[in-house]
C-alpha cells in the first residue's frame, strides 16, 4: 500500500524537472539547426560574375573546358560542430574544435561560348578563386586568357612578388590616383615577400593587363603574379 501511494508522488516530483529540461534543450537544438542551415545557405551565395575573352575555344574542346572549370576546387577548413569555415587552419572561434581540411567546388556556374570566344563564370562568394588556378585549368585544354579583356570585377586581392614595403606604398598610391578602383589597400607580407593589395572595382572594372602595365610602369621590381577572389583570411585559434 505504501509503495502504491509513493509512486504517484515520485512521478509528480520528477515530471516537472523533465518538462523544464525538454523546454530548455529544445530551443538550443532548433537554434543549432538554424545556424547550420544559415551556414549552408551562405556558402551558396554567388560572387561577382566574371566574363572574359579567350583564344583556342572550339566545339571540339568545349565540353572538356566545361568539365575542367566545373571541377575546380579549393581547400577550406570547416568545423564539424557549427559548420563554420575558414580559409586557414586553426580552431573554431565558437566551438573551439579543430578545423578540418576539405575540398570544395569553387564555381556556381561556368559557361564557355564558342560563338563569342568568351567564358562567363559565377564563383561562390564563400570560396577562393585564383586567377592562376583558372589559367592552369584552361591551359590544360589549350585555352589562353586574353588579359586585355579580363576584367578585375568585384572585390579581389592583387598578389605581387619581388617588391618591398616601400614599393607597397608606391603601388597603393598609384592605383588610388589612377581611379581604376573604388578602394585600394596595400600591405607587405615579410615572411612570403608578397605585396597584397585589396581592391574593390567600380562600375566599370579595369582589365588585367591595364593594371599589370600600370604596376610595371612604376619602375619597381614588383610584378603582378595572381589575383584572388573570395573571403579574406581571418585569424583562427591555435
């Protein structure tokens, strides 16, 4: 008899705690799912489209060119917990978990056209697209980029080699004075010996060869060796 009476009392004591726990954990789970969903959606956002002229594109190599562009990948570092990504290794700033390296597709769309001898690309804003990688993928199929008709559209980073800290200041001023970009910010990375220039193009983006020629005309030893589109590296926990 005592056992039968004690059971309802025990349940009455335990159930409120269970309900409170469920109510507390539910929103957290939903919030976590929401963060993952938002992270996935942000990875699919398009970057600035690039349309440029090429030579060597024919009906015979059109399909191979399409495949080469579509298969371009870049390495990212992702958190298994919140799915946050960085372009450099380290720890997730939110979860404190080690970021794991993986390969991801760079382009959302690639449309080569034999009729116009051009290629139109739409990179993913969350991915890193390098001019050097693009050039390499096309060269494998005997395609050459026409730098005189390759616009440096959107936000990008110019990579120069062979220069100094003083050269970085000279190049920044020259690019600002040229009005080719709405924003120019140069820095010198001593460990790599690179000058890196963050630029934002205006409504009419300058062509690759014009920017390269302007830099060459300054008389420094710095040469434009690459252009990078995509997220800027952010310091990660180590």
